[in-house]
């Protein structure tokens, strides 16, 4: 059995044997010098919100996983953020592709500046695919909480509208890129950005929509 087959088998066994634990989530640690570690309180806060509000049972001690690691197959949901450069070598790209087509999900949250880098690097993962903007009526905007206008605006960057882009594999959404929204800033501890409670709640509710959509599809 080659490495690819081993990784896919590992992922499927995790789903079959871990039960509720298959809802594990992690932050993606990538190469290139970008700040993959940005917004350190974001994912833990989102997990706590989801466990309290949409009946998930996710481990509140969120983990970090490297792009090229076989450990990535242990997680149903991978969160990625940053401002700067991203680089996937061949092993990273192959591993990430195998993870995504085997049932995994990658959420990329632009923390301002990541778009040109992640667009370039995802071409290594899916050379034949491109980002498609999700319409406001996509189910991800209504899976737990209603966002009839689509992706909400949390933090201002360039005065442009927030957009949600997706990459699909066999009609399944496998990558979600949230752009000009900055959901992760809204998930952070209140003291970090001093966002009003209603802004943080809006960000967390949209995050919960993503989690619920991923776990049910």
C-alpha cells in the first residue's frame, strides 16, 4: 500500500471508529513564512460556541496540523488563516488534495492579504479547478443561523463587499475561502479587537453555520 492509500485508509478508519471524535478540528500550519498562527483564540472560541449552541461535541483543545502530515486525516475540518505568503511543496499539495477528496474540508479565512498566495498554491492542489463565488442562497448561509444576504462583514479592509468562494469536488464543497469578512477576528477573545457583542455574535453564528454544514454534508 502506498502513502496515498495509507492516508485515505487512515482517514476512513477515523470516521468509522472514532464516532463523535470524528468531529475534531485543527488549525493548518503551512510553509512560506505567512502567519498561520494568527488569531490564536479564534478556533477555540468557535468550538466553544458550537458546542454550546448547535450540539456539537468537538474537543475544545484544538490542535495544529501541518499540510503534509498524515495526521491531517484525523480532522473533519481544517481552519487556515494569515496575512502573508503561503507555500505548498509537492508533498503538501498531494496530501491536501487526498485529504479533501477523501472527505475533508478546508476553511481559509482571509486575515487581509492571503488571497494572491492561496489562489496560487491551490492551483497545485487542484490544477483543474478555480474558486467559484457562493450565492447568498447557498445552504451554508442557513445551516444553523440565517444569513439571507450571504457572508457577513465583520471587519473593514478595503471597503469592498464580503465574498465566500468555494472549490467543489464531485459537487461537494471541499474548500471555503471567506474574503473581505474576517470572521476569525470576530471569533477572537473580545479584548483583542473590542468588537461589540453583536459583531462577535454574528461572526460566531456564521462560523457555526460552516461547522454544521461540514459535519452534515
